[in-house]
């Protein structure tokens, strides 16, 4: 039986970040139940939830966040008291090939969730129903909404949005819809914009698992352009801790940037992974011989880097892992998966 006092809806949690978040959250908070809504597209995998398959405080629902009737039924059946919204189409290359899907899921899906929550929790703008005061909608976004940086500077919560791909444009659009529900209707919303996450359960198409998988299969390791594109890398469990803090203690209507302060370019990453694999799984020739530079992605942003000062100072968050410690854990996890 679902606990009617603290039941929250999480979306997209058969995917990478969400499937790390749910076990973390259930273990930390024994007074929460979670309803997990996921469409199980190519990015979602029920195997990602094997470690909580017997958890009696986790209910999985297969379905689409755009399905308003389904979302309304979930709210009424489980008496939803909060939303943490991970679900999104997120692969940039796929957004270039098929942008319409990204607009539908990321913008329209987010709108559906927000609007159902508003009508379930509130009587009218700025008036919550008495039993739902404090119910909150937490939207998970990305640093890609800010566009690209030059050699200097960091993204802050005040950086103007300048998305450069259909994916980042769709996420920017969803962020704006969330913002509007706070300012127009008085809904308690928070937004977190994170830097590049990595390690357990990440989709095979992403950079780090691609490097490891290709190396172990003795296939060419494709690196876009000149390999000098820079990202700020965030260990996924550090991100989960940040989401937890913002959901519980962040100020309503605010945006919080979560970044690992671990800027690395793709050349560093691929060479570091190859060096570790040379030690752990040596072969006659270094894995570095497999590195191959390929045509750059269309509209490929040059550099992302997040200033996490706000969440550090206001909420007391800090990243526990640096890239060098996190990448060792990452490689160990993928060696167990791919071997």
C-alpha cells in the first residue's frame, strides 16, 4: 500500500540519472514512497532498477508524460505530493536527426506534468489547497541551455539562455514553462541545471561508455573534431545529492546550477581512459592507437563550465568526487558490464 503522506512522482527513472537517484533516495528517506513513470524508450531500461525491484516503496508505471489522462490518474490514485522530473529526450545527435520528438517530449511533456500538478494541488493562482501546501515541482535541466563559453568564464544562474541544438532548445523551452508556472500561478517550482554526468547506468551512446566499449572491442574510438571540446564532469551520485538538497531546501522559484568543477576536454578523457585500460586490461598495443578523429557534430558547443557557488554557499552542497577518482570507479563499473 502506498504511503499517502509522502508519495512523490519521479519521471524517467529507468534512465541514467534517475535510476541512480531512486535507490539513493529510497535508502535515505524511509518515509517516502516513489511512483516512477517512464516510457521505456531506448534510453530507459528496467534492468537499471534491478537493485530496487523488490522495494515495496517503489511503484513503476510504464507510460508517457504527455499522456494527460494517465498523469491525472497517477496523481489521484497515489495522491502525489511532489514531482521530480527527470524524463527527457537527451541525446544531442538524435535531436539533430529528429528534433520534433524533443519538442514534443521535453516541452509538451513538461507542460502536461506541470498543468496536472497545478490543478491537483491548487485552487487558483497563488492559492494551494490546504492539504497540499508546500508541494513542489523540481525540474531537472542542463547546462546546455546556456549555449557555449569561450576560454574563460563560467555559467551562472544569471547567464542568458542561448541554446544551440534542438535538444538544448527544447530543454530551454521546458525551463521557461516551469518558470512561468511559478510566476503566473505561484507554484512552488525549482530548476537545477547540471553539467555532464557520468558513471553507473549511463547509456552506451554517451562519450565515456563509448570510449570504454570501443576500446574493449578493439574498435576505433571516434572523437569529434579536434577533441578540444571541454565539459564540466559531474559524478552522478554527487548530482543526486544536489537534487535532494534543492528539492528539500531550495528556495521556491529559484534555479540552482550543479557542476563538478572538473573541466576536461575530450582528448584528456579519451587518453586517461586508455591509460587506465592499458593497466587494467593490457594488450600488445596501447588502446590509444584506436583513437580516431571524425567529422565534428553540427553546432557542437566548444566549452561548458558551471559555477556551483550558489548551491555550495546557500545549501551546503559539494562534490565528493573529482574526475580522477570518479573515472576509476566508472571504468570498474563498465569492465563488469562489458566483459
